[in-house]
């Protein structure tokens, strides 16, 4: 499953780069001609592509972990055992409220 995740991430990143690099090359040529505005746009576009690639990799990693979890989880009692940080919650597991003090019915003064 890890190989499948890497292949999916690689294919998506390749698609992103193949769409966004040709205009980036043009911007790079303009930027090298000492056009400050083009240099700024080149930098911004390059960072945007890197962020997009990072998001793709993170999404595919989460998908791979979900696949691994589903594949290795026993089917007995699976309904009773919630998966911390599963597909419905991409964040860390929530072990309860951060404040362990009991709730009160009176408003704070």
C-alpha cells in the first residue's frame, strides 16, 4: 500500500508540474532579464507549485494510512472502535476537552 501511495502522489505531482512549469519557464526567462516584477511572480509561482506538491503528498499519505488501517483492522467489533484521526477527521485524535475542569451552568463573571 505504501508503494501505491507513492505512485499516486508521484503521478499527481507530475501532472501538476507538467501543467505549471511551462509558464514558469517563461517567467524565469523574464526574471533573468532583470525584471523585478517578473522575478517576484516567478518566486510566488514556484512556491505555489511546491505547496501544491506538498498538499498532494500529505493527502496521499493520509489516504495510504487509511487504506492500511482498513486492510489490517479486524472486522470483529470494528464498528465499536472509532479510528482516531480517520478520514472524517484529518487532525490529531481528540482525547477530550483540553480543560479537564467540570463544566458549570453559571456564566463566567
